[in-house]
C-alpha cells in the first residue's frame, strides 16, 4: 500500500508532471498508469501496436499528435472512422478549419447560409469540402480501377500526398496500414462511391478483416503479442478488439481514453475489464481505462512519451 502524495505545482516537464500524478488518484493516476503501459507496449519488440481513432480528432487539432506517433514507430496499424481520414486528406489538400469560440451562441441556420458546417466549436467551410471533393476525384483517377481493401486504397492515396503532417501520407511512408471499417460512412466513402459509378473501382472490406484475423493467427503461432491505444470507442474500438476473438489471441496491452460511461451499456463506455469476458483481453493483459476527453489526454500522452524515447 502506497501513500497518496500531494501534487506539487512547479515548473516541470510533461513527463515530470505525469510522474507526480502516479501518486495521486482517480483519472490523474489512471492517465499516468496508461502512459506506463504504452511505454512498455512500445518497447515490446514482439508486439504489433494498434491505434484506434473515433470522433473528430483531426479537425480538433490532434493531427500532429497522431502523425508523431506514426513517425516514431509507435503505431503499426491505424483503425479509424472515415471522418478523421477525410478531414486529414482535406487539410492535406489545402483545406482549413476555424475556431468558433461560443458554440452555445451560434445560430446554425446562419452558419448554413454562410457556407459553414459545425463540429461543436470548430467550423468547416464549404470551400474546404468542395476543394477536397475536386482533388480526391483527381487522385482516384490517378489510382485507376481495381478492387481494394481500405488499407490498400489509403496506401495509394498516401503515396500521392506531399503534406508531411498528413496522417495518411505519414502512414504510407512508414508502411502503417490504415483500416476504415465503416468506410462508406464518410465523405471519402461518398467520393469513392461516386467515382465507382462510371469506373470499375470496388472496396472489399472483407479483405481488411481477412488481414487482421490472419495477423492474429500468425502472432499466436509465433508467440508474439498485440496492444492498442483506443481513443474514444465506437466501430474502431470494436474492430480492434473483436479481431482477436476467432484466433483466441487476446491483446496483451490495451489503453482506452473515453468520455463515455459504462452503465449505459454501450461499447464506447464499456470497461476493458468487461472485454475479458469476451476474450478480447485476459487476466494477464495490462489494461487501463482513462475517463477523459481525448483532446486533453492525447497531447499529454504523446508529449510524455516523447520525453521517454
């Protein structure tokens, strides 16, 4: 049993702050614990590392945090909503997002008239979407026709992105696979669907699942492990966790950052302990769930890890 220690406010690095939080309580201690697990996961050379992205983290300013993780080799497979990847590509192709300081005072009808779409306190101008649609159609024409998994298509897209801060571009350079399980639930998916109306392009999401399940069978055979940092929940969380069920190879490490509560019964708020009952992790897994807004936790996590590596 260890004493709780008062947090001492002082000039210090992010990692020094995290070290202090190790001896506090509640989600402060959980955040410190989660970073320790992630550090161990990254150091484990026999571990395949997943990153799950939900919500709208890219327009919220988290883009460089994600690319930093990719560039540093802390991610092998990225599983994301289509929205985050759409926003990343839109910015890479010249788009912008703006801050709206007081969302509670907004007249959304007025925003619509001005050609602005809202993501809580972030505004996405129509010109960003229009430019994205025009440029992505050019990229699709360059890629040509064929049948692709989502990770195959995004690799080809990433190879054509010159923006060094792009998630998709960085992933292509580092050979990190990007999987979008609900691909057509996004503007990017719409654009691919539109292109496919008069071109022979087909997205086969089964190939993504084939890859993941075969990967976990291989890890089991080679006595290797897997781990994940899951930001939010939803489809990316479930896709990362459920892929281990058939091979019966539970994740060795799992950290979730979520603002959802478990008692409503939804997966986004479900504890990682609950995942033990499904065989997604087990008693020997190193798990930690931090109840926190990911836009608060992620910059702290990445900054602390940069000091440790």
